[in-house]
């Protein structure tokens, strides 16, 4: 986190991400666990680890996240962009 905050001043830490943002689907959590299993030296290593782990990601997890998009988008439109989790 320190590296991202230092190298990318506009970076929002996970603490600032909305609780139900698309980043919080299973994909980011699982990818984050794999990438951060050990300390990251620099941005290049972070990029490399992200690419490497993404290549080994199970397609089932990705398919499930994609499948969730349509109902989530409908709920968002129905709530006029407001909170919609209760509609899911």
C-alpha cells in the first residue's frame, strides 16, 4: 500500500473503496491474497505479480463475477445510481 500511495498519488486505498464496489467481487479479493503473499519491492514487481497471478486465475471465478453484472446493473438503474444492495 505504501508503494502504491507513494508512486500513484491518486490511488485510493482499500479502506476508501465502497463496500460493494465491483472491486470487491471475489476476483479482487482472491487476486490480492495471491499477489501479496510476500512483500512487493516496486511497481514493476507488482505489475509482474498481477499478470502472473491473473494467468493462473480460475475461469469459474471470473465467469461468476461477470454473471453478477447484469442483475447489479439493473438494480443500480432501478435505484437511480443510489444504494441498491437491498434489491439484489
